[in-house]
DNA sequence: ATAAACCTTGGAGTTGTATCCAAGGTCAAG
DNA sequence: CTTGACCTTGGATACAACTCCAAGGTTTAT
C-alpha cells in the first residue's frame, strides 16, 4: 500500500504524473483513505510499471491505454492484435528515424561547408544555402577576404565528401 | 505580388500557415490592399522559401526566427554563430535519433518474440515482456498449446539474435 | 446583379505529456 | 498545539506547429 508520493518516488515519476494518469484513465488507485488520500496497492504499482515499460519502448499514452485493455482481457485478443500494435509502432518509429536521418545529413553538410570562425557571416555558406534552393553547398573558402593561410584550413580540412 | 492564396499555392503551404507565420513574426506581407488583403512581394516569397528550407533541415520556428534575424543583419554576426546553431541542432537531432533507435531495437525484439498468429494473447510474449522487468524476452514457442507443427514456425524462424 | 471564390478577424481546437498553482485539508513529531 | 510535510481539487500553463471555424467583407466572372 502506497500513498501517491510513495508510489511516485518508488517508480521515479512525479505525483502529478500519477494524478494525470488517473485523469486519463490509465491508472486509478484501488482505494482511498477516509480523508480522501489515494491508496495504491502492489497491483497498482505493477500496472504503473507496465505503463512505464510501454512508454520506454515508445508507445504513447493512448496506445498504452489500448495495451492495458488488452492486458486485462487477454483471452479475447489474439497475438496478431498485439504484434500488430508493435509493428505499427515500429513502422512509425522507423519513419521518424528516416526523417531525422535526413535532417542529420543536411545539417552535417551545412556544418561542413562553414568555417565556423569569427569572420562576418556575410559570406556564410550556411546562410547562402538557406537563401537558394541549390542542393549543393559551396564551401566558403576564400570568400571571407582574409589572408588565405589564416582561415581556409577548417574548410579544406572538411572537404571530404560524406 | 501575390495574394495570400497565391503565395500559399506557390510554396505549397496553407494560407492559414502564412497567417500563423505572420502572427509569430516570421513573415509579414510587405503591404495590404485598400480593402485589407495581404500583398506579398517576391522578397516576401524568398523569405518564405528561406523559412521552408530551414524547416526542411529540422529547425523549429523559434530557431528560424533567430536565423532570420541573423540573415537580416549578417555583418553583425560571425560564422561561428551560425555554425553553432547548426551544430546544436545536429546534436539534438542525433540525440533524438539515438532515442528512437532504442525504441526501434526494443520493438524489433518484441515483434520477433511474438508469433503474431490468431492464438489467444494469454501467452503473448509481448505482453509478458511488458509485465515483467526482464530485459530478455522469451519466445512464445509452445506456449499456445496448439499442435507444434502448426504454430511454431514463425517464432523459430526469427530466433536469430539481433 | 448575383454567385462563386476569395479574403478578413479573433479565437478555439488538436496532439502529447505533463507541470504548476492556489486554497485548503490531514497527519506525525516534538 | 503548532509546525512542516504531505495530501486534496480544479484549472491554468507550457511546448510546437498548425488547423479550423464563424461571421462577415471583396473580387471576379457570367
């Protein structure tokens, strides 16, 4: 039997989060004290751990609600249903990864094209790339108008294609 | 000179999005007609394209606001400032990718452990994994109580470790 | 002259996951 | 019997980036 603060500490979440989960139907305390304090049982704690594990593999709370309803009525569901949820989530996670990989590649290219020095950004390759729709990014080598030996190193160093 | 719907169509965004950008200080039309219609110039369109390109590499609108203020006052900023923003964004994108890769791996393991068949979820490996804090996931081979030849194939097929 | 297609504004709603607050009640220790 | 730590509720706030709505004004084509 735990009070809200105890369960929160035990599972490393905030008491506010437990109230939030209750409001959204994920986890309700099994009982209350006479004065209204929430009392969670060990079974409640297990349910919370289920929620947290599901969160740890990427499920949203809405999806976890669905998983919990399956969990409580297993015999009326098939493995296919559960695996379907996992595979759907996997697909969406992979789609998100693909998008972020795209961002990553673009950002790496932008970073490589810029000397990153104290020179004025007037000829910054990054800004130029954002100004025009060219896919190729020109390195700002020699654009800054400083003595070449001073500032070109960073850029030439990074010229190897990705 | 474009009206809001024309610019929206040209750049493949919604007119609502342009009003939203205006409300948030990213892009204001250069003028209005007597009757109050927004009129965007070619320079406005270019600014919009800058915004969209920055979005396409992962910047948030708040970050784009910052980039735009640098863009309009380049000489008072250094390459280091711009590259710093790119590198910060790159780091955050990579952190997010790492998190999603973690989700992906976990989901793949869960998916592999489950036969995904029409059997009752009573012995579903996925649910069992979410119920207990074990890191290793037991395959549900033979747990369903059906004739072995019928349902074990999917699971044994996928036994190779990740 | 009228209908269709466009535009205006302010504001609300969405998704997701909390976090924080104020005003007040409860409980255990000293 | 007071202090401090805990608990209650409802509601506000936050982020991100839109998206939609209603009620009305404007433009354009026929």
